[in-house]
């Protein structure tokens, strides 16, 4: 369903290549009855510390179509999987006295952060750390796994993907996201070469590959479009603007990008938009759903597919309409939220609890 690009000229009626169903950027969006695809957001991060091999493996075994590693570099230029380059909340680095002098303050995408950063560690040093649960107050059960797993490299994620694809008898997709590409380019650690080289090395830089590469920025997706045959996903926040726009003085915001003109521009270099769920189903000041936007229909009209992020089962993350109580960590009516999103004719969904997304998707398809 998430189909890698052919050229912009190979538009209407382009044939599906191979056994992996992939969509050209200019082709028609999914048709009624097409299978909504489930992206294991940071793996199965509702059940295991995020961005660990254990989290990715669980997501695949729960039925996720894709696993999603966020990519940041080490000091020696190796791509590793962390949601952010600041790692004090996702590893035990703050408890490691040998790295106490690495604590520093930096400005990342206009935000001042104090902590420990992947670009200040070699891969060998980073491998001595262990992953921990990022939001223990919301996911206390995940803390039982604190300290058990390393920070994986992008290559290790791809190796896992290949093994599980064989073991499970179905192709497990991978959806890497490049984090803070403008920042890393500025400090001499650009992400794009490593992404391209790693996909090339693994035989995954081809139209048939079940791979999509994501970014919140625009410029690096356009650069990747020159080197990658796989699908590209323009991520869309519900506020603010792409960081490369901000730094270049471009006045456009994410809200501008999801207007029809902006979507047509995106379709020139990407295949999919990945909007915050609030871009599709806005909420009011009390956190309750309001009227749906036309973003999904407008994106489909531009030839783009729509894969919103992120559905999480806990009350803390759900719209107020679907909360079961005032307890942030308790599960709410996540299936009701899936139903509301699926009713908008989306093409896929990012989920922290991929088993719930698979069940909701299959129930929706059976209606």
C-alpha cells in the first residue's frame, strides 16, 4: 500500500512491481478495501523501551507491517536508533560516572537542551550504555526491562528485519526517520549519506523494497529524492514549521504544507504525508474532537497517501472523548479512536501498541 516512487512521468496506470505493493507519488491513492498498514512506532514502544531490538521484534510479531527506527549519528558517523540525540531519558548515561563530563548544553532546532548527546559518543562508547523506559510514569510496566538492551545501529535494525521476514514468512517493512537533519549537517554529520549507503549495502534502495524514509524537514527529503528509489514520507506536525524553513526564513508552516497547493508540492518529491492525528481530527481546548479536516481528501487528490501518527492506548495520549478515567496511565477506548481515524479513509497508522492497531484494522476491513 505504501508504494515506492516511479518517476513523476510514470503516473496513471503504472504497474505494481514485484510482490511488495508500492505506490508512485503521482498515482491514485488507496482504493476502498485496500489494507490499512500498521507502523510499529519506535517498535512496540507501548510494551518495551522504545527503539530497542526487542521493541522492534515484538512489533513485527504482533503483526506490524513496518517497524520505525529514528536515526541519529554517533561521533564516528554511525547511524543509531534513538528518538532524539539527547539520550538522558532513554539510556542509563546519567548514572554512568565515566561519562559525567560529557554532560553539556546545546541548542537543537532552536531549543536549548542539557544532557548527553549521541554525537559526543563513539559507537563503542554508546554500546556500553543500556536503554531505559522514556516515560516511566505513564508506562511503569516497561521499566522492568530497563538496562537489558543496547542502543541498536541502523544496520542491526535491518538485520533484524531480514531475519524476522524469513522467520515470519512475510516481508517486514522498515520506515526510518531522519532526526534533526539540518542540525547534523551543520555540525558535519549529515544523515543522508549514511541512510543511502546503508540501504544500498542491504539491497534495499529499490522500488520494490518495503522501505519508506521519513522526515519533518523538506530539504533533506528533496535531497534524498535524488538518491533513493524507495518511498518518502513528509511528516507534518500540528503546529510550527519545518526547521529548514525556519532557518532559511521561509514563512511557510506545516499548516501551509497541508493546503492543496502545499500538498501538490509535496507530491513532487514524496509519496506520503505523515500528519499528527490532530491534523486529521482536531481537538478543542478540552481535548475533545471537533470536525474532521479535509487534509486526507486533499492529500489523496494530490496523489499522496496519508499515514497519521501516533495512536497510543493510554488516557494521557487519547482525545478526551476516548479516555476511560483521569488516570493517565490507564488504557482508554483506543479502538474507538482507531475507528474515528479509519473513517477518514487513511492509508496507514503509526501505533505504540501495534497489536491493537492490527485488530482495529482487521475489524475495520471486515465491515
